[in-house]
């Protein structure tokens, strides 16, 4: 399909820079592709009422690692340009792949010093050598420390890797360490939050339990590709970067029982949905899964495992808006987003959400 079909105009003031407080006070647009009313304006606190006893919610329990680092290049002349590095994939005890800005300032062999400005650190400085540069823009950084010592240094110096549409308007701060993490987070590995999960509170989880709605966990570590724009003119020419995920045998079996008993499976976020669809057989049966997935869902995809989903409002021309358009229909989502913009819903990672029933 043509990429421009997924374009829309979004006023800049609709982009949320901070989350709702409390989390479950965020607005929720309910979207039903068929039936009446097609759209309902609710709040996240209404989520348990949209599900039935016997349904199951599936959340992503990945944990965002605070790996946005600020430093400077040293040892090559008097000028020491500022460098921002976002670590995206650990290679071993001392090496990471990273996205750096400005990348043109670095060459193989350069040393970047990530200092302790603004933090109380047990080590005064952290150096990393540029070991390699890739055509994709990633660099390999080899740090002077290893293992647990490196982990502690990164935790003390790192900021939350906020998405560019927030980071471009304000710096990350200590509040983001809490705000940009779901209450389910336990498996470290993401460079972006599974943002639909940010809306949950312990009170919501308790209400779900009281209504007989099961909650299951899967893990998909969100990579930097989630922020990459679709530059191809046709969606068939775009490729997602692989992301690692796992669905346990126990979770797969429990969800199969849910489906067999007539219950619905609702994914919390596009990450959980893509992982469940990757783990599903053609007839919809789920199996244990562990590995990488690069599943790119666009209109025409036949969903096998998921009946409903909770998700935030996404960027124009993004793979995520394409996914929700596949789930409900492009016409339905264009109508829903137009309503959300007119009604003042807040967009993107810290914004409001929608609850979608599959077409």
C-alpha cells in the first residue's frame, strides 16, 4: 500500500510531554469497527468494564534500560565535541552497539568520555572507544569497565532514552525514570517503553482480577527501530528491525485455554500483539516462542491470536499506525484519529490511549 495513505496532520500541542497523573486518569477512546456507537470517550479507569470474565490481557514485562549517555570526544585536538549515545544492544561484558549524535564527529579509534556531571558517581569518569562504525549509523563502543562495574556506571550516568518527539522538546530527568517504566517491568532490555502498559496502576490490576479477567506476561525488548520513519513510498518496501521476545509455554497454554473457553485475548500494546501473532499457528493456536521477530503488520494481514488491543495514539506514516489500521480498518482509524485530534486527546508515548476491537 502507498505510505501516504497513512498520513495525517497532527497539531504540535497534541504531543504529550508528561503522562497523566495518576496513570489511570488518562483518556481512553473505545473503537468498535462495527456496531453502535462506533466511538466512545472513556478513561483508562473504565478498562475493566470493557472486558468480560474469562477474557485475558497480555502485557509486555520488558524493562527500559537508562542508557542515554552524554559525553564528549577526547584526545583528538583541543576541541572536544559533545556526543550523545543511546546504547541499543549489548554484545558482551564491555561492548555495546549504540546510536550516536553527531555520528560524523566520531571515527574508529576515538575515545568518548562520559563524565559524572550532575550525578554522584562512584567512578569519576567512564571512557569508551569507538571499535566500529556501520553504514546504518550504529557504532560499537568498547567501555573501559566490564560486567557489574559497567552496569553500575551506566545506571548512574544514564538517562531514560525518551523518544525523539519528547527529547527534542525537553531533556530527560529523574521523574522519567519512574514515568517511562511500566509497573510490569522486570526483564531489562528495551530502549523504549511498551507505552500502552504505562497506563496501568495496581488498582486497575486488582479490578481486573476481581472481574475474572486474567493477566499474562510476555517479553519483547523494544529496539530503536520503533522510532524509524517509513521512508519507502510503498509499505512493501519497508523492513522492521528484528526484536527479541519470548512467550513461555505456560502462558501459551493458558491463552489457548482462554480461547477454547470462548474468552477473548486482548494485547496491551503493539509489542505484545506482534509477539503473540509471531507465536501463533495459522489456526490461532499459540506455542512457546523464543527468538527474534520482525513481523510488519499492514492492512490485509489476517490476525490469528488477538481479539482486542490497548494502544496509544501513534505517529503519522508510522508502522504502528499501519498496524492499528490493519486491526480495525484504515477508514475506521482515520475517523478515530480525526475525532481524537478534534476532542483534544494527547498523543504518543506519554499520551492517552485507545481500546480497539478487531474488525
